[in-house]
């Protein structure tokens, strides 16, 4: 069984010109010729071409490939063993590169990457991506921001839903405590404030008491936060801010 140069080029995914060049430099000379003088390749030629392409893929120059293939002391099994070792090394190198790229991708990701439908399911009318640029401008240089981005980059829709459910549950308990008339510096209110801080620690970054009190100020001074908490219970932003302050003082 023999094959034309065009057939071999199609099998191997190389050009006819490449096969002509291999013949010209003596790297792969076809085992036969047709009556018209055209190149004809047999199975042994195809085996040699496979070896050539393996070594080329591994980065060997053609002259070194010729030396390896023409080594009288190397049998086909030895070639395969050598190529297996080289490929294993290449795979390890590529895996390390892939890991580095993944880390770079993770560092570039914004925290919340859901489809519009998923975001609506989890957050309702609130779109976190609308605030992403502002958040990065205000806190992008902080370790807390970087840690939050690293963690949240891997969160799934289910993760965000779980976080949202916990947040809503805590807000409901804060509102219910307000309804009992408990003071913001009562032990019960401070415990909820501590739970609020621990949620940030678990889901985003290491939120110290100092950081927590700074965040709490926005619940009153930032009209968006104030409106968010007022929609749950009027005055809740101020109540939670005061409870967080009291909890920080208790920790000291």
C-alpha cells in the first residue's frame, strides 16, 4: 500500500511543500516512485513522518530530528519512550502556565459574574455590576478588596443565592429586634452586629472592627444604603450603624 504526496499531506496535516522539503534534505525520502516519477509513501514512511512531527512539535530543529531518527542504537520503542518523557515534561510546564493564567484571569474578574437572568433571580432589581467601577475606584488598592475579588470570582449562582438568603435573614432579625424596642447597644443588637461582621469575614475578607465601623457609617451617610435599610424598616440603617459601633466598643 502506498500513498501520494497529496494524500500524506492530508493525513498528517502538513503541506505538500513541507514534504518536498523533507525529501530534499534527506529527512523523509519516500520509499517509492510512480511510473510517472511521482513520490509514493509506504507505511514505514508514514511511521517516520509521525516521529518527525512529534519531535517538531516538541521544538526540535530538523537537523536534530534527523540525528535522533538515524541513530542506529535507537529502536522505535526507545523513540516512543523518549517522546513520552518529553511530552510529560511539556504537559507539566503547560499545566503550570495554565495555573498562572487562571490566577491572572481570577485577579481580573469582577466579583459578580452572573447572567442577567441569574442576577435578577438572586438580587432582584439591584444590579451589583452597576456599582463595580465605583467600588474599585474607592477600595481597589486595599487588601480587603483584592481578597474579596479573589474569593467571589469563584462563586456560583447557588453561592450568591445562599449569601443573599443569609443576608436577608439577618436583616429580618435586626428589623424584628428594633420592633421590640431593644436599644442599639443592647447585648442582642450587638450580637447581631457581630454576626453581620462575621458574614463579611466568611464571604468576602477579614473585616476588622475598625473597618466594620467605617462601613457602618455609609449605612447613614450614603443615601443608597440608607434607602436600602429604610425599605426594610425605617431608621434601620442608623440602628445597625449604632449597634456596630457598640459592638466594636465591646470588643475593645
